[in-house]
C-alpha cells in the first residue's frame, strides 16, 4: 500500500506545480518588448521650424512633414555607403505599407553646396520618387541639422575637390502631427522598423 500512496503524492505534487506554473505564466508580463528598433522620446516635441527647398526647387517647411509618419535621414548624395544603404532600407520599409498608413521618407542634404535641388531629385528618384528631398541655403540647412543634434563633419577636399562628410546615421521618426517622436539607431533593419511602425499605427487607433 505504501508504493501507490507515494506515487499518488508525486502525481499530486506535479499537478500542483503545473497549476502554479500556469498561474505564474498567466500573470507574467508579455516577454516581447513593444518596440524593437525605435527609441521613442518620453514626449514627442515639435520639429525645429525651417524654410528650405525641396528637390523641385519649391520652398518647404516643417508643415510639409505632417499628416503621416515620416522617416527622416540626414546625408549627402556623394556618400559612398551609409546613405545609399539607408535610403534603400527606408524605401523598402515604405513599400511595406499602403495608402494613408504609408510612412513618408525625408532625406535632408547636409551638403547643400553640391546637392542642389536637381542633383537631389535625380539621386532620390533612383530609390523612390516619392522621397521628399530637402536642401537649401547652407546656413539654414546647418541650423536645422544642429537643432536636431545632427553631427556633421565636412572632410578635407582632395586634389580633385572631392570631399566626404561624416554625419549622424540615426533615422528620425516624425509623427503625423509633425513632431519628433523617436530615433532609429543602427543597424537599420526593414523588418524591425516596419513592425515598430505597424504598432505605432495600431496604437493611434
Ligand atoms: Cu551618408
């Protein structure tokens, strides 16, 4: 009679453990973080005001960046690596969405001396003609970049007058109210960025 009784106790203990485990599991917070790639600001803050030029040579200001989520990146058309890679990624993220949910992509040239509207337009059309290009007076572009904490270091020109520009690689997230909502830092991955945007679109309701 001793053996079956011991056996029963073991079964009962196992059952209790299973129930306890179930309860713990049910009370546990979701394991997955809500956002994978973006670092959201505690409070969105208005974009610094600017008046610059788009790639069609028309004036553009911060009001043009409202109405949808925007992925904004600072770079230059002569960039050998980071800018082409990032634009490809952002165009792919954009391609994951349709209609009003589709985020905009904004490329601000921090090398306006070389990136006039026409140059910028030709360059961006290769990635996605709907990307908003921003350039303009050097001082005005520099002020806008500085106000967002974008680091820009102009390199020395070589014998041919070629120079590189080191720049921030973060992608700025602008919400539909035109406010700075967060930052995507490297690495920029299409899947993770698209999932974060999906969640943000869902949260807006
Ligand atoms: Cu670049």
